[in-house]
C-alpha cells in the first residue's frame, strides 16, 4: 500500500468520524435558527458536505446516522 493511498484512507476515516460527531451533536442539541415564522436547521449541512467531498457511500452512512438519531429522539 502506497503512502498516498494510506493517507487518503486515513483522511476519509477521520473526516467521516468528525462529520458523524457533528451530526450527533447538532441533532442532540437541536440547533435551529428562528427567523420570523420560519426555522432553519443546520443538521443536514454535514451530510451534504460529507456526500459531496467523500462520496455517496459516506453520504449514505451519514444520512443513516441522521435517520437513527431522529428515530431515537
């Protein structure tokens, strides 16, 4: 395994873990901003960023995490 391949895999694992933690924290504390009668939630932002930068499988995993957290809440 070359250095670049190993480094790329480590990067994906670390970024997935960070985004996973951000989703759990945002979902737990319910960070939403109310503007007038509308509220905006930032929970989907890590899922979108993860799927765009790390690929569809990681995005699906992060979406599954969001779904499980929604069911548990």
